[in-house]
């Protein structure tokens, strides 16, 4: 597996990141362990999670995903084989949220305990907190890097202006800076990233690991009509793409997948992997068979002509 540098962080990751939001939620512990085993056995290494996963599920309090990853790490002894990415900032209840220094300091300790490790490879702000000055947030993250508890830091769900401000604050203090960006980006969600973030990511040498790479399942081809949407609890999230543009993207994916002997999901991920500014898309699976299918995207080469067809269909 050819690894890619994650910006200037010194971390190197495989072309697909596993999205750990499913662990302890739609994948129970035995399934999660099987998924992680298959992921690492296939030569992949980066696992993305967050402290808040999966607080939204009935009876959950947050930390379920990190806990399962930690148990897997302890049982398998593979800490040196993986890059652990987690996040801080979203609402954990009882006022525990945001990017103030005290909350970051408390949260990293909780994540380290759940993950059963003494360091986090990439610690990311999950959602921006405009109540916290960027100088305070960046100083808190820099302290974690200096202590060795965190190897690098990254940003997600942050405005371009706040991202620039955060990078400037880090430079002014000669502290750790954001080395990665986790944006919402895929074949049917292009303008926001390409217009507002991609030039900055290239200028600053940021690694980019987009989430919702398959547009809530829409780019798998599973949802092609309102009737399809009604069959799945997640269908409502994909329904907004059922317009002329979305169907044109599916038609292009279908045609290219047929030519390559691939699936639409593999082609959609390969399009992201091929984009020069992208380090690795994040993708989730809830079964080993599903993961094995997605993993093939890492070795799928799209011709310039195929990329141009997808660009045109999704423009």
C-alpha cells in the first residue's frame, strides 16, 4: 500500500481513512473488531473517530467509538500499526463542548483513556467555536503537541476566515498549526470545498481528508428514486441529491464502473483519491464484505478521460 503524507504533519496514511462513527452504533463490538482487522490486514492504517461518537444513539453518552477502538488496540497490540484520528468540540452534554482551553485539556485526557493509548496521532477540532479566540484554542492544542499527548492537529467544520486566523495565530506564537482539514466533499458536494478551501489547503500544504465521501450512500447508487429513499433510515439524507444533476452523476458513475468492472462507490472514491489536493477520503462500512468492496477503490486508476466525464457530470 502506497502511503501519502498528511500535509506537513509527518504522518503518512493509506488512500482511504476508515470512518469510525459506526463503531458501537451500527456495528457492534465483534463486527467492529472484524472491520478493524480487515482494514489493517489490507494495508490501510488511518482510523477517524470523535469523542462525541455516538452520543446521538438512544442510551449512548458519547465515547462509544473511541472505547471500542481502545479495546481493539489493547487486544490486538497494533498501536504502532495505525494512525488514530479523533476530534473535540462537539456537545458532549452537561456544558461539555467548544474549543476553550479547559475543555480541550479535559477532553484529550478522556479520549486517551477511552482509546487506551498515551498519544493521539491527529487531534482535530470537530466544529468551530466562535466564542473561543483562535489564539486560546491554538495555544491549547500546541501545549498538547509539546507534551507528546498529540502528534499533530487538524480542523473540521471551520470557516475559511477562522481557518486562516487559526493558522496565523499559530505562526505568530511559533506553535503547532493545523496540518489537516476535514471538509464535506464528494462528487455531488463540490463548490464549497473547491471555491473556499482547496486554494487555501494547497497554499498552506494541508492534508485533506473529506467526510461523507459517498454522500450519505447516494453515490453507491442505492438511492435512485423516492421509493428507494423510503426504504432506508438514511435515505432522507440522500433524498436531496435526487435531481437532474445527481442522476447525471449516477449515470456517469454507472458507465465508468461498467467499463472498469468496478462499482459506482469505488469509482466515486477513486475520483476523490485522484484529486491532487486530497490526501484520503473517509469511508465507513458496517460489514467486512462491504469494506472489502470499498477498499478496492484504493487500487482503481481512473483515466483522465473518466475523470473529465465525472467532472462534467458533477459540475
